[in-house]
């Protein structure tokens, strides 16, 4: 098996072969998901628990669908109503769940590193559905699958990631993945929204969007993540849109066949013109959502295979 880690916590420690294995398997799930009978058996008999300590629409829904389509029993814990509100720590909650013998734990948490910490305390496979501004591995994988299908490859492309890079786990995971696959990455946005230590990321940085988008194959837009900002990072939304919002005029700098991406949720008229988001000739935003289910099915299938292999080994020792 090409992909053998116990957990999927980030892209940083995956190899290009791991990434390709996940994307290739995801392709088979894209086909399955377009059929009327969407049942695969990779997680048959297994229990998947989704713990989202932060709001989510797409990610939670697609992990839930992915688990159900693979035959798992899926439990969505409403973390707002859980004992965390009564002062229980994350680790105590995890240990309690662990005692119920789940097989897959899908966790989103506002603190960077929290999901990794939790993975060290439980016996099952843990998937990071976004931890603070650290990583969001399944988002980067679904973005890669979307790009690979639209462009026919996932290497040697010019890709601009634009907007609030500093607060974005989507940007970090994408930078890791796209660098590993040997693409040229440009980060475009105001200086105030660039992460510190950017020179170590192996990227080019632009604060002028027209220059940054010149001849790129892919334009990836990001939301201003105000929930992670502790001060004023931009002058006003109006000025932000004027300088860094994706409009048709700015997009004209990119290649004629450049695709436009956004992980959602989108703020129309802030980082992106609604008209471009809805343009089926340029925008692949809906495809990203579709690929999200397939990629999560592939990731959980591979982790389940690893889990079964380890359990067999443990029994035979
Ligand atoms: C992203 C996230 O939660 O990090 N959304 C997502 O998972 N689709 C991006 C964001 O919140 O802006």
C-alpha cells in the first residue's frame, strides 16, 4: 500500500507518491458518486465520529456523506452542546469517545496542533478537518484533484493563491502539496496578510494583483478570516475589493484558460466578484465541492485499510 500513515493530520509529511495514491483512488469514487447506487463497502461495520469544534458546512457534510457512502455508521457530535461547554478538556472528551471504539475520528478545532495532540490519545484513525491556521489536508487534496482534472496534470503549473494567506490553513496545506508536486506558487495579497517566515515557503510574493496573476493557470481565492484576526489587517472591505478582489479585469491577466477556485465560504463582493464565481467557463468552485466527497472517501478508505492491517498484525503477534 502506498499510503500507510495511521492518521491524516496534514500534507507536510506526505510524499508525492502518497498524494498521487489518494488522488487516483479518489477518481474511482468520483465515478461511484455519479451513479444512482453510491454504496462502497470500504468502511462497512466501522464507526466514524465527526467532532467539529468550529462551524462548517461543506467539510462536515462531505465527511458525513463520504462515511455513509462507504458503509460506516456516522455520528455527528454537536460540540456546542457537548460537555466541553461544562469544562471538560478536549483530551477527556476524546478519551470518552475512544472508549466507545470508533474507527475514524474526524476533527476540526480552532487551535493549531489540537488534532495532532488528540491523535496521540486514541486508538483509531484521526483525520484533520482543519486545525486553526495550521493545516486542512483534505481541502488541499480536493483542490489538487480538481486542478488535475481541469488541467490534465498537477505539476509544472503556475498557481496564484490570493488573499488572506496568513490566517489560512487552506493556503498552508496547498503550499505544501503544490510545492511537493513541483508547481510554481505565487502568493498575492497585502503584506499584512502574508505569514511570517514566508521566504522559507518556496513561493513568490506579490502585493500587486495584476502582476501576480500574469499568465497563471490557476487562481485560488481565499476568504478574509476575520475570526482569526486580532486587529485591523485591511483598510476597508471596499478598498480590499478594489485592490485584491478578483474581478474580470484582473482575471484578464491570467491565461485565457485559467481556472478560478475558492474553498468556500465565499464573500461575494469582498474577495471575489459574484459574476466570476458563477461563470461556468472559469469557475470550478462547484467541482471542488464534488471532489471533496470523493477525496474524503479515498482518504478514509486508505486509512481503514491501514487500520485493518495493523489490527490483523496485533492479533497474530
Ligand atoms: C475553509 C476552512 O474552514 O478553513 N473552508 C472549508 O473548509 N471549505 C476556508 C475558510 O473558512 O475560509
